[in-house]
């Protein structure tokens, strides 16, 4: 049973989804992935959400990015929206952030499929000790890299 459902508004959003997929694979979090558009295939979005056993949704969309909000309208499971960059950028960011009261969507940064996957893992880790330990180790590795980077910068000046 997949723990995370990734839904893309369009196949063109795949590069952003790839960032999420590589993080989910790194943490051995099972996922399913599909393409469904809030505007072009609204019924398909409803069917996918209502038919999914996933615990967390990651919705990736650009332009007038209604997809995360529409997914949230069909479920009380957590929905993480990933705005996809384009000509304007603020269009997708605001479409995802500015949800009306009562139907929240968590928003990560522009094209940040990786952060969406980490946040999904953090949500799942509340009841998964293995995942919580893996996330802690990931943070420690990040911190070590900053220290190593600093040494390299100092040595190169
Ligand atoms: C959005 O419109 C999609 O999520 C995508 O980011 C954007 C462009 O879609 P395509 O015209 O490339 O299918 O709905």
C-alpha cells in the first residue's frame, strides 16, 4: 500500500516530481504517481483521491494551480502543494498558499518537490520510528556537509 500519492497537474511537471521521487526512494517510502488536472480532468482528480489508500498527498502544479486545493476538498488527509515555476511564478505560489479557511494545504517553495517529499516523510514519521531515525540522520548529514563546505571555502580563499 503506497504511503504517499503524488499527483501532477501535467506530464510537464515531471522534473519537479522527480525531485520528490528521489527523496521518497532514499527514505524507502512507498508511493504512487499519476497525472490529473484540476481543470482538465476534475472528475479524475476526485476518483484518484477517493480511491487512494495513501496517507499523504503531494500535488504538483503550475499556473493557476488549483490541484492541491481541489485534492484537499476531497480528503482530510494532509496535502502538500508544490508550485511549479513558469513565466510569472507567483501565480502558482499564491494559488496554493491562499486557501480559504477550513481547507488547508501545506505549501513548499517553487519547484521544491524534494521538500514536499521530506515534509511527507516527516508527517509519516510521527508514527514510524524507522523513518524518524532516518530523517534525523539526514539532518545530521546536511549539517556535516555545511561544515565541510565551510572548510573548502576557507581553504580556497
Ligand atoms: C498546470 O499547468 C500544470 O500543472 C502545469 O504546471 C501547467 C502547464 O501544463 P501543460 O500545458 O504543460 O500541460 O495545470
